[in-house]
């Protein structure tokens, strides 16, 4: 019998603290754990089919942590970004075990928790086309964010990652959202810091209807599908109508700042990224999936067996909630 760690016991006794501790609330954590367990069982069955056994099934070393604790370990790392040494001390395991557990669950959930609405709908072409038609009614909000990384050791690799805007080496990400909702419509994660905002958007335009409009800042000047604020002419002034239009664009675009802020609640997206650069896209997309879970646009519904009460399936749906405030 595996004894629960203090952290799991604390969460069970103080469920209202779960959101502060892990970034999602208690019920969302339970839904995520149920989903993770099913994914883990499926993966173990796939591995079992390919394995050439030297010992009987069920043999070998047992994990010191339950599946619940392993998922909580992963969430703690994403939310607070501690070292794996500290994480190991917190869960009474070795540093290497903490690292391995994080890697396993991050990749497993990262591959199965859709980072955006468009990614979630890829398996449903008919619904995808319907949603794209609905999106034309809105000017979607687009913006980018940059995160510092370790300076690449190879001289020839350093320049593409250097951001002239941030004056340091970064990875750049683009987020597209609705104007009246925190829902993440599309993401492009982990581009090199020197990439232009407009180049990143053009890379994703083929995912949308050709009539789709966007609202952006002046970095998107030159793209006809994007409405940007009017520039003040040299030695001139903007008309009152142009000022009003700029204010309208700013009021609509503020929602994307809230979305990016929610991503950075998970400190792995806020501080200097310490993992390998090749892991960034996978980690960042998992954070997007967790934020969608947090704000209620990604919904995991557990289906339980009438006889045993155990979860036998997790249904994934989406929702378009109204615009939320900063307290989300």
C-alpha cells in the first residue's frame, strides 16, 4: 500500500487551495487525474503487447508514488518551476525519479490535451468547418509573447534566437483568441526569437477561412487580414475618428493580454526556460491545454461504471464562455 505524500493529503483536506497550488481547481484536477489514468493504462497495454518478457507481468520495482501523486508532481513543476532536486525532496524520491516522472506525464498529457480549439477539432472535420464559419463573424485577436532561454553555446545558433526587442535570447509564441472570450483558438509555440510577428501569423493563416479578420498591434502592419491601430503622421495629428478607432482596437485587444497572463500563471512559461529547447513546444502546448481546462473552455467529463463506480471513459468537449475578468 503506497502511503500518500503530504501534498496529496493537504489537497484532499483543503480542496479550495488546489487552484493556487496547481493552477486548476479541485474538480478539474480530479477530471485530469481520471483522464491521465486512462491514458496511462492504454499506454501500458500498448507497451505490454510489444514487450519480450524476462519476468512475469507485475514484477519489477514499484513506483513510490501513486498516479495521482505523479500527476500532482508534474503540475507543481509547471506551476512553480522548482528544481528537480527540490521536487524530489518534496515527494521523498530521488532527483532522477522526479525528472523521469515529470517527463513521462508531461509528454503523455501534452500529446492528449489539446492546446487550442482548432487542435481539438482536428478529428472532427465537419465541426471544424462549422466553427471556422462562425469565427468569420469575429475579428480574432492575435499577439505574441517571448520567453528567455539560456544563450545557445554554439556561435552560429545564437543569432536566430536573439530578440532585438528583448535584447536577449528568447523563444517566441503566438496566441489567437476570441474578442469576447478567453478561449484559445490557435497557438504557435517555440519559434526562434528573431522571427517577426507577421511572419508567424502568415504561417498559420491557412488554418483559417480566407475571409477571417484579425485585430493586432503595429507589428502586423502589411497583412491585409489584420486591422491595426492608425499611426500618428509625422508633424500631424490623428483625427478624432481615428483616435476612437484606435481606442476601440485597444479595448478589444486587451483580452489577449489576459490570456497570456493566464499562461504565465504557470511559472515554467514565465521564467527563463531551463529545460532543453526541443521540449519547449510540448511543454507550452500542455500549459495552453491546462489554461483551457482552468477557464472552462476545455471540459473533461468522466463516464463511470454503474457497477464499480470506476471511470471507464473521459469525454472531451468545448465551450465558448463569456469574457472573464482577471480573477480567472
